[in-house]
């Protein structure tokens, strides 16, 4: 046995060791944070580059259009030009009924989207609930999806009148697509989860409420985005056939009296309306995905 005394580690040495270990552990974390910040800056620059390029493309298009009309490369009476469209927009907005017609089309589109989503989702739930009903009715859904919906316009006008035929046309275009997309989303849900709930004695209503519908949120949002465009197309087609108000009515009226400026302004308002509605759907989608813990 050695008689040399055993030295106990001092408190200061232990503290220095802990600090050195913590310092070593912090180095990769700091490096990673720096790299991540650099990655975010690169992504932000790319986003700005995309946005500026999009704006540049629009400015070039409008500039070439104005130049072609001023240089008489095209007949401005047939194609109009941006400066005339801006002047016509001011006249229609402040001295006409442009906002009234835009509001009419927006309300019709909103109602068409809501009704189509509710009815289409309900039919898709029925198809999931009953395999027999799905096998019986799916061929008819496929045929209706392939049918040119514009051919149904006169039927809707006779059956529903000049006002409600617009909603009929909007639903005819969007509801079939809603049924197909929502049903396909239901089929992609993991059957293991449903079997697990069934093994615990859950009813179909409980599986629908607790698993199927919450898991279908991304698919429902995607269907809603598709329905924005489809329902707007249906509303405009309905307004072409029977309406006395709305942007579709303005387009038809402007074409009949050969006022291309009115037609172009109406088309521009349609583009703006579709952007606003699509943006609202994106906001709703982000909120729903965050609530149900999906990645945005």
C-alpha cells in the first residue's frame, strides 16, 4: 500500500471541466444554427427573386400589349389596351355597377363552393359507409363526370329559373369532382388505424368522426382549392346563359355591344376574385392543418 495521500478533486477543477464540456457541446450547435440561418437567408432571397420575376413578367406583358396597340400592330378596338382598361375600370367602378356585379358573382361562387363541398363530402361518406352503395352508384358518378356540363344549362334554366340555374350549373361542375377526390382520399387513409379502432369496439360513426375526417383534412383542403376554380367557371357559365347581373353578364353584354374594354375589365375582376378566394382557402388550410397537427 502506498503511503502517498490521495488528492481529492477540487470544486474549481470540476467546474472548469463542466464548462469545457459544455463549450465543446455548444460548438456544433452554434455551427448548425449559423448554417440554418444561412439556409433561411438563401431561401428568402430565392422567394424574393421569384416574386420579382413574376412581377417583371406581368409588367413586360402589359408593356408589350400597350406598345402593340399604340404602334398599330394590333387593333385596339378588338384587343383593347391596358391604359383603356384602367380608364374603363374607373368609369365602371365609380359611375357604373362593377362592384355590384363583382359582389353578385362572389356570393354565387361562395354559395356554390359551400354547397358542393358539403354535398360532395356527404356522398363520399355514404360511399365509404356502404360498399354496396358505392358499387351501385360509382358508374353513374363516372358518367356524370365525363358529361359536358354546359349541355345541362338549358335544363337547369327550365327547371330552376334564371336565378337558381346559376347555382345548378356551379354544382354540376364542382360536386362530381368533390365526390371523386374526397372518396379517393378516404381510400388512402391507413386501414390499420380503422382496424385498430374496430378492434376496440368503435362504431363506424366514431371511426368517421375520430379518424377518417381529421385525417382527410389535407385532402379536403386540396379539394376546396380545386373547387374555387371549378365553381367560378360554373357560375360564369350560368351567368352567360340566364343572369341579369354578375361578371358573366358584363362579359356577354360587353361582347354584344362591342365594348371590349368592359369585357377586359370583367376578366381582370374575375382574375382578382379568384386570387382573393384562393388566398382565403390557403388561410383556412393553414389554420386547419395547424389545428389538427399537420405540417404546413
